């Protein structure tokens, strides 16, 4: 039922309904994948869903609300970044635990390799303090297979040549950048561009 305005205003006076703002440090940013609906095509092969990186980054825009449930209470959280470090680590949340086993979400995240601008995820008052808000991918860790028995691969950018390499165990092969975006990315490391500093060093 819709609550009358006075009743709603009265509820907001209660401490449990008060909005609280907390600033906390982070080591990495967790990106939540939408629940994967797995469909099959005519040949009975699974169609794996895809999601753009910017859709899952929307969690940090300061207005998207995420619901958290505990056995005692439910609450909503909104996230916004207050500063952008030289390196950012994204952890794409592929694994969820339930009472019996670990499930893996196979959704493919579509992401550009370079030029990801995160300015809009900063609060307005701190945007002015950040001259550089654009990031380039420098490493991409992939998980292949089932959660319990899968394997890992890593894609690494060689800074000197600008070439990408894939490492798996002791095997190193070169890889085209467009192939990286087709993988089940799990952890990514992004480096902030410092155009002004580069120009000064070259002068």
C-alpha cells in the first residue's frame, strides 16, 4: 500500500530509515554481473548472454541503488567514487556461493581495451580535482571452465611494443587485442593515462 506523505515523513525521522554516508577505502572495485538467463539455440547449444562494461560500472554512478539482504534486515546502498588512483583493479563477480556449491556466471563483459573514461563515476565536487580520468587495460585475468575445476589465463600488455600476450602456465603466445574481449574476464588491471606528465618528460 502507498503510504500517505505525512506517514512517510514520520518514518524518515526514525534512525533505521536515515540515510547514512560512509567513506571507505578500496583495494579493488567489485562489478556485479546480472543474473544469466541461459537460452539454447536450434542446435541445443547454450547462448551465453553479454553485458557492456559501462552497464556494470553504473553501480558507481551515485544514483543506482543495490539491495543487500541479511537474515536480520534489508538495506539499499549507493556507491560513488571520490578519487581515481593511478591503477584500478576491477573484480567481475562471476562466482556465487549457495549452501551446496559454487555457481559461475558465464556472462561475457564487452569492454574496450583503451580509453575508458571514469569521470562520470566521480562525485561532482571532486571531478575538478582530477585532470586525468581515462584508463587503458594492461592486464586481464580469465577463468575458463567450471568453478571447481577450471583454469586461469592472463592477458598482459607489453608496454614497450604495445603488443598483447597470453600466458597460461609456462606457455606464452601473442594475442590480438580483439580476442581478449571474447573471454570470461574475471580480474582486470587498468592504468590511468597521464598525458601532461608524458609531455613534460619528453620536453
